[in-house]
C-alpha cells in the first residue's frame, strides 16, 4: 500500500506591498426574533428590524466568512459570481458563537443556531431569518499604503500633541509671570 504524501503549504512572507480586493455587501433590513422577557425561561417575543454589513476581507486581507454581528447573532455569507458576471452573496440563517465546556476543563467555541428553549430544554421557537444581500462596491487595498496612512496619522497626532504641550507650557509660563 502506497502512502499519500501530505501536501505542504509553503510559509511565505511579503516584502513590500501586499494588494487585495475588498468587497462590501449590505444585508438588507429583516426582522429577527428577540425575547424581551426579563426571566430566562419565560418568553415575550418581539420582531426587531435590523441589518448587517459584510466585508469580504479584513484589514489584513484575510477572507471573512461572517457578516458583522448585530443583536447577538451573525450570518455565514457565501459569495459567488452569477451568470451575468455580477458579484452576489447568499446569507445563511442566524448563528451565534458559544463556548462548549468539555471534559477536564477543556472546551471550544462552536457555532449554534438561534433557538429559544424552556426550562426543560425543549425548543419553543427558532429564528431562521435571512437577509437579501446587496453589493455596495469594491476597492483595491495595499497594506503598504495602509501602513503609510497610519504612520501619517500618528505623525499628525504627535505633532498636534507636541503643539498642545507647547501651548500648555506657554500658558503656564504666562500664568507664573503674572503671579510674580
């Protein structure tokens, strides 16, 4: 029996600019189910309108799988190109990230559906809302330009802080001169 060689991904690092494309989508307004009762296992359900935004990558270029969280939940987003060549996105049902305790003090984070249970663990209601997704545009991003913009902002802040300290020193000197 022949052993299959394990595929190894090379560890790369970038020298200079790193370019990536950021796509922005809006999950249009939809109603989510919210339990507004003050007791955990008693239920008073309200429909609450909300929306989300989905960024295809984060500020480092890493692909994102979920939209921004709102109201204690997020959605898994799948992007694709339709037959007309236009960018589209599909929104899954609401999920939340919860910590599941394991044996021996270990545990892990898992994704769960949004369900409302009674004190015996029976599901009383499940929230399965989804959103229509609207493509809002794309932009080319370079990490080098992000770093330069950040450095420029820090320099402006440092200069403003230095000027502020000089003004404070001058004001303090003037006060001391008046007091003498």
